């Protein structure tokens, strides 16, 4: 009898031990694994965009694989291939240029991994290669810049304004659409004359080089500088001052992005208008990626709300820009 009792006790003890040895419950699985290819770190906008995506991934409990391509499309393509191999749930990226993505996005499609475009967009015949594009209406930004200038010309009573343009990265969505939005809007305004358009690649150093070239070639003939981003504007400003011109007065400056550094210069009267292009796209990205993973329908194009900051505005109560 005793033997049976001991055997029963031993059996019960073994069961208890086995229960106690069960694997610990897995750490809570992330609800989403997101691979993001960022194009680089060329501007305050880009750095702010990266930080916002990283911050919002933490906030939304998203497991984020962030890759910085350092301004090279091939690095973005390689990163997307790594995300496919890793079998992330969703791939997102900010395409540095519009062309050349069909092959790698077809690979993502064949792997059954949905793709979201962030900030910029791509040109493709196959609309199924991405599910949504989250980013600014760059054409509208160009329109807003032009509308400011036409209103300013009225206020100044000018009948002729000679404009130089410093553009962003060749063949990128913001460069093409800001250019078109601006020049389509002033097309009917005979006061507006384009002297020359030069490529500054969204970089501060290139903005300085472009401005030096334009000042050497046109000097005081320049009435307006339309710069596609604040980084290039900040590069151009010292060049203008070194030539003895007062930026914001002798030469009007119109810029795009709206980071803190440029807003402070606008408040100091050296930039006349900054069209906002917010990098704070992280929440929209996380919500869209989660909806896509859950098989929900999402909007094909998602534009954040944006405004312009101009020299006539009272910006004293403007909250910190965060980028
Ligand atoms: O204006 C510029 C950045 O793609 C809208 O890229 C973005 C642009 C932005 O380099 O600062």
C-alpha cells in the first residue's frame, strides 16, 4: 500500500515540476514588424522624419528595422531585399528618386509583403506595387510659394521680378512637383521672369555653391530666390550677405520645409516665406501599416495638413517646430 502511495506522490511531484518548467510565456510579440528604408540624413527635415518614425514605432509597439541609405538608391534596394528575406510584415520607404523600383517591389509583392511609400513617391505602371503613399502634396507647396510671391509683388508694386531657382534632388518627387507647382502658377503673370534654375540636391553645401554661381552670373539682377528646401536656403544666405546684399530685402527668399532654424531666420527678416513640409509622418505610417497588416482598406494617398509661414505673419506664438 505504502509503495502505491509513494508512487502516486512521486507522480504528482513530477507533474508539478513539469508544470513549473513550462516555458516562460514569450515576451509579448510585437504586433507588427516594419522594415523602413530611409533615404539619408541630408536635411533637418530628413533627420526629423527619421526621429519621428522611430519615436512613433516605440509608441505604437511596432518592431522597427530602420536602414539609412546615405543618399544611394542601390542601398535602398538592398535594404528592401533584406526586409523581404527577414519576412517583415510591412515594408515602407522614402524613395530618393521616382524611377527604378519595379524589380525590387515586384519581389516584395511576390513575397506577399505590402509596401507603403513615405514622404516621396515613385513612377510605376504597376499600381499594385504599393498600397499607400503618405506624404506632402509637393505640387501644392510650389503653388503656395508662387501665390505668396504674386501677392508680395502686388504689395511692393513691382512690375518685374527676376527669379533664380535652386532645386532639390534631380528626378525626386518634391523637386519635380515643387518646380511645376510654382511655374505653372506664375505662368500667366508677366511680371515673373526665370533667370536660371540650378540643382542643389537638397544639400546645404550645394545650396551655397549654387548661390555663389548665381551671384557671380547675375549679381544684383536677382530679385527672388526660390529654394526647394531650408537646407539649401541656409547655405545660400551667407553667400548673399558676403556680396553685400540684404536677404529678405534686396533679394526675396522663398523656401520650403519649415524647420526651427529657418523659421528663426524668417522671424529675423532674412527669409520672406517658408512653405511647411512636415516630416512628422510617423503616426500616419504606424496606423496605416497596422491597418494594412490587419487586411483593412487604406487610402491610396494620405497628405498631411500644411501651411505657409510668411513675413507678414505674427509667429510669436508659434510652438517649437520639433525639427
Ligand atoms: O523638402 C528636403 C529633404 O522629400 C520632402 O527631402 C522631402 C525633401 C525635403 O531633403 O529637406
